[in-house]
């Protein structure tokens, strides 16, 4: 049986973010409903300023992403869930604090403490064999 730690759960969230970045766009481009595609100059293309993702997400990676994303339901506070995903995206604590000002006022050290506690809680629940609760759809 795999033993989860707060550090391994944090690394799993980072892995989920990396998988999520390779997802295809949610909506297909439809004719006459969106802006036309921007025509890039040769210098822009040469400088690699614009690059489409060519990596495809496999079925096992999709299942792994869904599993990790379901772990968030162990956390009841919505702003703590946001903190976990923002840490996985690589945001520093001060930037997370700045973005959460409309929701809650926290310092960077409090954000790190709450994130570490949330990662530890998720690891504890996974190690005890609990399955994530189903999300409540409002």
C-alpha cells in the first residue's frame, strides 16, 4: 500500500497541473463565432513566441488527473482549495495572498501553513483508506 505524505500529495497536485496544461481546449473553434486566428510573422514564429501544444494526454494520465482532482473534496473551505491549486501552479505565497484579498485576507506565512495542513489532511485521509466524498452540486 502506498503511504502518502504531505510532500507527496503536493507533488501529485503539481503533476495534475502539468497534465491539465496539456488538455485540449474546452470548446472547439467554430466558424464565424470567434475571432479569426492571428497570422504570425516569420520572426514571431522563429522566436517561438507562439506554440501550440502537441502533447496528447493519455487515458492513464486522464484517470490520474481525475483521481488527484477528487482529493480536493476532502477540504471543505473553498479558499483553501484555491490555495492548493495555486501552490501547484507555482504561485508564491505573497501572490496568492494578493489574489485572495476579495475572498479572505491572509498573510503569505498563513497561506503556507494552511496549505501544509491541507496537504497533510489529504495524506492522512488517503492513508486511512477513505475515498473522496462526491461533490455537492448546487
